[in-house]
């Protein structure tokens, strides 16, 4: 069973992290808006982020946690500490090599990314979008950002160690401190220090230091339980069978993250061929849509992975199936109503979150457009967080790589054709009215010509770039389509590798459909409540936007809970029991 109390406590901290994250982004929006200057910042931090994600982040979940779990239960705490030392030294050395090389060659990388004389430039000519001053800014920001992978890498390994020891609270507290730094420091460095986007980059480095520092005391407490000769423990790193096993598991995940980050680079480059500010609007929307994924998907996946790794090690496939399906259903039950709220209330949510300072109404509309299209991917991304953990626990990271490669191909296909397609989007109601009129007045032969004309126009839109800023919607749909296909393949593969049908109609698919039905009923009701209040209230004032959001969300919550009761959704009972227990504890303490 999923340890729901543990999940709820982690979710609480992740919720706080996301709230602070929105405060952070609101300050960034206030300082820069969806501007060209901020686009340069996001682009420059792409490569430092790739270093961390490729070398460390993927390896931690795919290889480090499962291997450390095996060593802890098979050989004890001393062997755990020795292996931790070896893996940390090995990966930290690799990070430092990449950081030094990239720091030296940052100017060349910047020119390669934006020069029209390179392969990238030949496909996406950015010479008219980025100027010489942008190159200098890009180099400065990227070099500052290259400091972050080292601190985040050390922090990620300490996180893995503590999670193997079932210490999830402090590891979930680390990003809270990161976001606090990203709230305070930009005000000091940018608003009052006048440092521009360089101040934002420095703020990120301060945040990574705090991310590491908050975990160190608890780590040392557990690490010191078994004294280990540090220098002696790191000898013969590449001869240690556990290290070799971890590397073998990590390599497929590293390759898959490389592919994912290739997508990020392509999306970033394509965004620079669109109108100014589109990358920032996409980033703002992306952060909002990650809210339920990071809080619910990450919490469930974090708490579940050590248990799945232990059950896989013991070859207890039946209990593995129970834990996996409980995790999937619990995550789906919590994430679905949030998806409905984000999609129905996208405009007021974006306005309340970012609508200040330089972030104007056009930025709000563009960000909301991205958000509704990214909202389609939330279910897939949440499920993939858990599905991937199942593959890691089963120590089959090659299947995870295949799934990712398919997702990359889907994303690239959609990004190319759909950014073109949506670049012609202004108001489809006119187009639809025209098509409906032509069909309704056409005879049999005329209908065929109308449809032929329509499909010819669609193909033309998909292959020729227009000038609408809504082209950025193609990036969002690419993400959604990729995760939808990945989820289907992931379910199929899980049933083939585990020796038991882990994904079934009765225990997996049917309960998800029931939850989606309940959410759909909730969403339809929310839409009408939203429209009724929207017509009655002056939504140019913040107080009425807040009231509109609260009332519509409250209706949605009540509808979802009532539907859960009527449909007899199992997770509703868990929530009810938890709330009753919590209220009982509060009365007792009071």
C-alpha cells in the first residue's frame, strides 16, 4: 500500500514549494514581463540545466536509489556509506569536467546556437532575432549558471541517500529554501541592485547553495552512524560491482534525458523564431502546469520508489502490483480535479499569478493559451513519473529509454508542424462558421470540394510559418501528445517485463476512467458557474478575480467530492479517513 501519511506530508512541502515558486515567478514577471531579455535568460540556463538533468537527476531515480536500497538491505549501513562515497566522487568528477569545458567554450556555444551559418541556423535563422548584445548577455548568464550543476549535483546525491533511509521531509524542504532565495535575491540584486538578468542568475546560485545546505545536518547524522574511511572507501571505484551496476542502469536514463533535453533545445530555438516573449510565456505556463505534477506525481513517486525497489529485490511481484496500482490511482484521484481547475480558470489563475508590473494583458492571453494546451499533458506526465519509477525499481532502464525516444519523435513531429499550424491561428470561429455555412449550402459534389479545400488549407498551414504569436501552442501540444503516447507504451511494456500483468482493466484502467468521468462532470459545472459570475463581476479588479476563482473552485471541489461518494471511488474513503483522523487529533491537542 502507498504510505499515504508520508505522501501527504511530502505533498504539503511540495505545495509550499510551488506556492513559493509562483511568488518567485510573479516577481520575475513583475521585473521583466514576457520580454526578450528574459528569453535570453531562459535560453542561457538551458545548458547548465541539461548538465544537471543528464548526469545527475536521471541517474538518481533510475540507478542510485535502487542500488543504494539493495546495498542497505543486503550489506548494511557501512557498505551503504562506502558506495555513496564512490558514486558521489565519480559523478561529481564528471560534472566538474563538463562544467570546466563548457565554461571555456561558452562563447563558441553561444555562436553555434544562434549563428545562421550553422546547421541550427540553417534550419531556424535566428540572426534577425538575436543581436550582438544578446550574445554577450547569453555568455555572461550561462557562465554564472554553470556553477549550479555542481551544488545541485551534491544536493541530489544527499537527497537520494536520505530517501533510501526513508527521510523524505528534509529532502522535500530543500526546494522550499531554493525558492525562498529566488524570491528575496532578485529583489536585492535586480530591483535594488540594478543587475538585470545577471542578478537573476546569481540568485539561482544562492538558491542551489541553500538547497544543499539545508540537507547537510541530517545527512551527517545518518552518515556518521557508521564511520567509514573516506579515502579508503573511494579506492577502486570502477572495480566495484555495485558502481558498475549503477552505471549500467544510469546509461540508458542518461541517453533518454539527453534526448529530452535535445527537445528542450529545439523548442527553445524554435521559440526564438516566433514573436518576442513567446518563450517566456511558454515558461510561465509550463511552471503553472507543473504544479500538480510536482506536488502529487513527485510526492507519490518519491515515497513509492524505495518500496518498489525493495519489493522488486524480494521478487514479490503481487505486492509490487498492489503498490504500483495504489500509487497510480491515488495520484490520479488527486491530480484530476486540479487539471479541471487549471483549464477552466486559466485566465484568472494566470492573471493572479503573474499579472503585475511588466506582465500585461497580451502576456496573460498568450500564457493562458499555452496553459490550456499543456493541461492536456498533466495526466500523462503524472502517470509517467510513477511508471518510470516502476521501471527503475525493476532495473530495466532500457525500456524506459525506448519509451522516451518514441516520445521525443512525437514531440519533434508535433513541434514542427503545429507551431506552423497555430501561427495562422487568430480566431477559428470565423473559419468554422465559414465551413459550416459551405457544408450546409453545398450539394453532394460541393461537399467534397469544401472538405478538399479545408484539408489543403490545413496542410498549407502546417508547412508554412505565419505570424501569429499563438504559434507557441505547437510547443505545448507537442508535450501533451508525447506524454500521451509514452503512457500507453509504458503500460504495455510493464505487462511484458514483470512476469505478471501489472496493468489491468479492473485495477488500473477502469478506475481511471471513472475518475475522469467524475472530473468531466465537475468541469462542465465549473464552466457554467464561471461564465455566470464572469458576466456579473468586474474582472478588471483583482478582488473580483479572486472571488470568481474561489467560488468556481469551491463549487468544483464540492462537486468532485460528491461525485466521488456517488461513484464509490476508493480513494475518497482514504481522504475521508485522513481528514477525520486529522480533526480528531486537533480536538485532542486542543
